[in-house]
């Protein structure tokens, strides 16, 4: 009997955590076309504060991978090239929403965002660095699954111009391609401890990423609807 490809195992193990994330009120209201401007702005601000760490984290991960994973280090070089500067896209989107992007640049993230970023660095420095791919999976799976549709709903609900949507629009289609590449990479892992590190961190990152969406502001009417539904 053939072993299940490791990527399929990641999908199976994280299915419940993925569902919890995708059913958070902020995401559900967005998918229903009821997103509020303040929620979208807050999402972009928190995205900036973790996306700006993507390249440093990938570089740190690559520097700490063992020689037997040289092929994965080479893949990280590609990731870095594609991710450079994406945080500036977010700041430009915010500027087109009349948000002072320099205040965001020099501001601080919410606690859930800070905790996710901190755990990412801790994964690379203290645990097995390959575990960082659990974060790559959680973030890019979410983006590839819902970003394009969510972007369309946001445009319709808030009547936004394309200049205020560059990050979400680009990442929907881009992360679909990334996930296909990610699947091939994960299926090449053959060490049980590497796989365990990715599975563990993917679960943790889903919980932390869910916390970010749960922290996004909702209007008073949203809160009342949620309390009635509870």
C-alpha cells in the first residue's frame, strides 16, 4: 500500500483548524459581501506587520537548514525573490484608503500578530527551521482558497478602486501557483522529524492566524448579530 503524499497529510491534519479560521466572523462577513471599511483597513495593517517579516524569516530559515535539505534552501531563494517588497504593496493600498502609511510603518501590531511573528522566529531559531513551512502553508492556503473571491466582495461592498486592492488581488492568483509549488516541495520531505515539525507548526500557525482575524474590529451591529447567533 502506497503511503499518502505528505502534502495530503498536511491537508488532513489541519482541516479542522482551517475551518475554524475560515468561519471567523470577519472572514464570513467579508465572503458574504458585508465587510466594513474599518475591518478591511485593520486587516491590511496587521498584514503589513507580519508580511514585512516574510523575507527575513525565509532567509533565516534557509541559513539554518541542514545540508541534506539543500534542495529546499534553493527553493527558499525563489520564495525570497517573489516576496520582496510585498509589504510596500500593503502600505500603498492603505495610502489609497487615506491611511497614513508612515504611521503604519512605524506603528506596532496587535498582540495576536506579534505572537504569530514571534512564534515564527522561535520556530526557526529554537525548533527545526523546516517548521517555518507550516506558516507558509497556513498563510498561502488561506490566501489561495479565499483571497480572490474575498477581494471581489470587498470591491463591491466598499466601492474601491484597484489601487486599494493590489495586495489581495495579486495574492489570490499568486498563492494558487505557490501552493502547487509548495505541494511538490512538501512531498519531497522524507525525514519523519521534518514532517512532524511542519505538521506541528502548521497547526499552531493556524491557531495564531485565527487569532488575528478574531481581533479585527467589527461594527456594533456586527457584534450584536454575533451575540444573537451564539
